[in-house]
């Protein structure tokens, strides 16, 4: 029978191949069919949004076709798979990216033109899928694109939040948060799998029983919630492979509350059941602190438990013996958020599969690897013991057992060094006894990855020094990357055409190392002309966008200077604003002849502040207060404009980055683990003004320091500077601009007082005062370079040409070879 099934599936595979036609007439028919039968509108009367929906569904059909074929093929070949666990994925829009990766963009553009629509206008109808906060989540999305493109047998697992990252509304310069109802108009990119669901248990007690003469623990849970799968096909570029991102949604389960119906309180019973859904309701909007929240722990365990049930079910379909588990499965933990998966794997193997502890632990240690994205020990997640014991009582016992064995092992090496033992312990003693999730990961994972060289060094010498001394071989550097498909091909089509034309090939889209070939033409006047035109067109689009949003008109001759990222003290948007105040102050005090020498600037800032982060919110307000003053000052005119772009997200980045001349990456050295925004700007030929932090150090190595504007204290100088307590005395200019804010020059004197306090004597943890003078020098150097447009264009070309290393394709290949031990598995065309 098996042989018969196999033959049948092979025949089906052949029949499905090329099932959907991609010529313009077939696409038109498919789109109209979807208008009529999916969107249920008349084909004679539908608007742009409905046209987008129909278009998206026809693309989805093609995605599903490849995605089925890929999974059939993976099943047939049964390669070792990588399962990527991440609590956040910041996917942005899917339409353009999908048609480009499927290789049918031109056909769709033709089909739509013939139907009287414009592809780009319809693409604008799509909302962003913002199931993540920032760098970590967008990096996860880039990794999925690279995994698919490089044909790796991969699955992503995460949570399908009902509300993604909040929408940022600006009222009178203040940030307000509004919920992101991203699913209200449906989501054509996902496939609801009602039949793929698993129960996830919480609370309850642990009991002992005897099985085959052996004492065993059994968990008697107190609550069960159903996890339902939503699949999101991720197409690779230049390949038939389309992998799966499976996101879990919580639904009420019937298993545990039958009793409540029989008590007669039917309405309350229903209301209580609905509460189950809250688990996947909302994304935590702070990317740094979420310590000790019950819902957060439930979210983590919910997606981990469902994913592992799914993974183990798939494994068991083909294998009987858990000895083969590490040969077939690699599990990647994205930051410490999914670390509870380690305890869950141990629970399943020991309690359910009845493996003995050492065997189970041996398996766990061979399958898990972790990437740490944080820099400070304080940024690592801790869960109070009481909370974990109440929500997941059996897991707490397991973690205690892991810790007991870890301590026994450590004692062999460190004997009486109790300080070290307590630092390395998974359990943190103190007022609130807690589980250190990072230490749990370090105890188990075979590889601990840092996200840039500087970051790995910090992990080795500070954050995890003790662990590094014990297990140096575990620590690896995997410098982050971004996908050139999204960040050049989708977001900057003119640049894409220029690169392909000058390299004489499109092969760089899969093999980005080829982009270095542009270096040869960095001084070619014809390339310069094309490059400058491309930049001008992109700046025009951005200028229109700025005017629509903010009513500020900006000059295309000005340097577009951009800082877009989450608002954080360490990212130092305040340094940028104080620099803008200094520029304003200088221009105000110039005579007309000096003014003629000023390089006009449009300073663009965008980013969200976590809802409870008061200092960050004040920074946003200060930006607006300065913008109000500067933009309405007739002495200034086009020499300086300040713009805050509200509701920064992935699709805003796709518009802003290609239109930028200069971008700022100002983190105090040692605080940015890597930074990936800088890589997107680099690919787009935007010059970087940056501190020697995170990946900027490696960027400087690739393009040469002369092609960017570096400034500020170095990583190893920072501790001594803090110790010394550098103050305003370091720079009169700094003292003057802070005083202007303090004295109410931009209004809101009382409101900004505490913000000024953060950078004045005794404070200034992030060293704005120390770095200010060198920041202004770097800004002046950028001005000088901009005046010589040929030189600037050459630097811009060299930036793009040097961006090859920062592709997530390179990152993923390093993970595949050095951490996961997986091979490509390419579905035949
Ligand atoms: O802040 C880091 C960025 O430096 C990094 O580029 C990105 C991806 O590795 O991750 C960011 N991050 C760190 N996001 N959340 C955290 C907290 O662990």
C-alpha cells in the first residue's frame, strides 16, 4: 500500500507542477475570478482595495502551489530541518515581495495595466504585518527570506497576534498609541489550518506515579487552550522553494470546562472560554523590559508548546527512535524569549516519551542553539520563580533539576568559588527569586551566537564571561544581515536596474557578493549621472510623502539626513536633536554671505517610543517643538527643515531609505548589539554617520573609514569615561544647546526639564556631552563632502558596492554550516 501511495503522490507531484499559468491573460482571468468569487464583488464594479484583495489572492494561489510542492519534496527527502522559534516577526507587506520572488512581477504589471489598474497603486493598499517591535523581529523576517531563497529545509514558528505593534499617532507633538487592527480587513497571506491544532496546558499540580516499577512525575494541568495554526508561505527568490512560517492563535478548548456549563451559568462559561484567546491577543510593545508578566510567560510557552508538538508529530511520522532526533532537527531560539522550550523538550522526552534524564539532556544539548540580541545583562529576561511555578509547575521542577546538575558540574571546575557559582546559576536569589532564561539557554545550547563581532566580544568579556571561560567553543559570531530582495529589489527598483545593468547580470540578487563589481565603475561619469537621477527620483517621492504627512515642503537640493529607529536613550536621538539646535543657532547668528555657504539640510527623524517609556516620549515631543520653531523661522528658509515621520514601520522604511542621502546611527559605543538599519541604508548608497558600535565597525572595514563619518568614544573608552563622569564642561556648545531647551526656547520648559537632567552633571550615562564635539565635526565633514557632489556620489556607489557582507544570505549560510548542520534541499522546477 505504501508503494502505491508513493507512486500516487509522485504522479500528483508531476500534475501539480506548473498547474497555474502565469501569462498575462491567465493572470487577468484569475484576478477577475477572485473579484467575483473570493471578494464577492461584481467584476464590473470594484474599487482599488477590492482589486488589491483579488490580486493578493491570485498571488497566494501561486504561493500555495510552490509551498505544497516544497513540503512534499521535503517530506520525500526527509533532510535535517531547522526550526526557527521567534516570538516576533516583522514581515511588513507581502505583495510586491512575493511577486518578485515568484519571478512574475512583469506579468502581473501587464495583466493589471490591461485591466486598467496600476500595480504600485494596488500595492499601497496593503497594510503592514507588524508582529514585532524592531531590529530583532525584522531580522527574523530577513532570515526567513534567506532560508527560502537558499533552499534550506526550514520552518519558522511564532505567534499570530491579533494586535500587532501599536500605531503611533502624534497629537500636538505628543505620541499617542492606538491599537493595530491589522486583521480587520482579512489577511490574504495566511492559510487558516483548522485541523492543525494542539492543546496547550497551564497551571495545575505535579504528581508522582509508578510506571513499570519506576517513579515518574505527571503534570495534572488546570487549564487547556487550543493553539490553531495559521500558515504563511515564504517564497524564495530564483527557486521553486517556498517555506512555511507557522503562527499560532489561541482558541478556547472544550477539554477542561465542560463542568462550568453544567453549573447553569451558561453566559459566564462562554465569557470565560473567550478569555483563552487573550494569550495571542497583543504583542508586548516594549523591546527591552517585560520582566515578570504572567501573560508574557503564557505567550512564550503557548507558542513553544504548540510548535514542539507539531515538530515532534512530524518527526514521529517518519521516525521511531529519538536517537535520530538530533540528526533530523535543529532548533534555533531567537533571543531568550523561547528558552522555555528547553524545559518543554525535557518534559516531553522524560515524562511522555519515558527517556531517562541523561539521554534526554544529551538530545536537548545537541538540538538547541541560541542567538542573543541584548547587550546588557539587565536586558536578559528573568521570570519570578513563584510565577513560573504557578503557570508551569512541572517546568519549574525540571529547571531546578537542570540547575542542580549544572551546579554539580561547575563545582568540578570551580570548587569553592561560590560567587561564580551564584552568577552562573539558573536561579537568581534575591528579593524576588527568579529564573534567568539566558542561563538556562547557555546551559543547554551547543552554540551561543552574538550578532556582530563587537557584540560577541561583549558577551564573552562581560555579559557571559563565566560561561565563556567554561565553554569557549560555544560562542560564535554571526554578524546580522538584511535581505537585498526586500531592501533593494522591492524598495528601490531604479537602483536594482542600475546595478543589474552595470554588472551585466541579475545574479547579484541571489549572490550579493557580486555587487562588489560596482567598485570598478565608482568614478564613471555615466554611472554617476544615472546614480544621481535615481537618488533624485527617490528624494522626490519622499518629499511628497513628507508634505502629505506634515505639510512641510522640503527642497530636493538639501541633504536628506535621516534617523529612523525605535526611540531609545542609548540610540541617542537626543544627540541628533541637540545637533539640529546647534545648526539652527549657528544659522541664526550668520550674516547673509555666511548663509550662502551653508549646506541645506532636511533632518528627518522617525520611530516609536514604548508606551511606558517617558524619556523616549519626551524626545519625540522635543523633536516636534524644535521642528515647529525651525520650520516657521523666516531667517532659516530652506537651509534647515526638521521633520518627524509618524508611525514608522517597515513600509515607511522602504520609502524613506532609498530617498536618504545621510543616515545616522548614534548609539553610545557598546550599546547596539548590531543594528540592521545601517545595512539597509548602506545597500541603498546612503552615507552613514555612525559611532564605532555594533555592525558599523564591520561596515567601516568593508567600505573604508574614508567613505563614512565615524565619531565618538570607542567601546573600550566608555567605562573609563563614565567613571570620570564627563560633564557639560567638556563642550561649551553642548552646554549652550541644553541651556536653550532648559530655558524654554522651544517652549514646554517644565516638561523638558527632566530630559535635560538626563544629560547634565552627574547624569549623562549615554555620554552625549562627551561625544557632542566629535559629533559636530562628523556633521561638518558630511557637509563638506556633500558640496562635492561627484565625491559624494562616488562614496555612495562604494557604500552599495561594499554592502555584500551584510546580506542575510551570508548570515544564514554561516548559521547553516556552523550552528545548525543543515544542507539545502532544492525542490526541482
Ligand atoms: O538592539 C538589537 C539590535 O542591535 C540588533 O541589530 C537586532 C537584531 O539582532 O536586535 C535588537 N534587539 C535587541 N531587539 N531586541 C533586543 C532585546 O534583546
